[in-house]
C-alpha cells in the first residue's frame, strides 16, 4: 500500500531530517532532507525527499508496504520542520 504526504513551507532555514532519525533502528541512509528507512521486518519502507518542481517546493514523505513507521516518520518530519517555520501546509496525496 502506497501513501504519500507533501509538506510545504518556505524552507528559509535548512533542517537536517536525516540527523533527526539517524539513531532510529529503521534508519538505512540519509543526508539533510533525504532519508530512507525500513521496518525491522522489511514489510514497510519510508522515504523522505525535498522536491522542487519549478517554483513549487515541498518535502515528500512516502511509504510502500504496511505498518506504523510512516506515521512515526511523518510526525518527526512535521515536528522538525515546524522548529524552523511558523507556517507548514500538509497535503495528503
């Protein structure tokens, strides 16, 4: 099952999302806004990416498989981005 959420802001200060999750046991790889995670039973993978489409930019959080890792990652990403912005817009895709 695929799920995806886009988080839009003005990204005036960089946020090290990989650093936010580097100590998690599910962490596979990452740097800055890019993070790849896999659940311990390998049934769910989650990726976080900074995306620029013309003048539009957002952070995408997506998953394949089923499990609760997506919700945990999404919560951490929103919390971390909110530390550097007073305005986040979250869209469920």
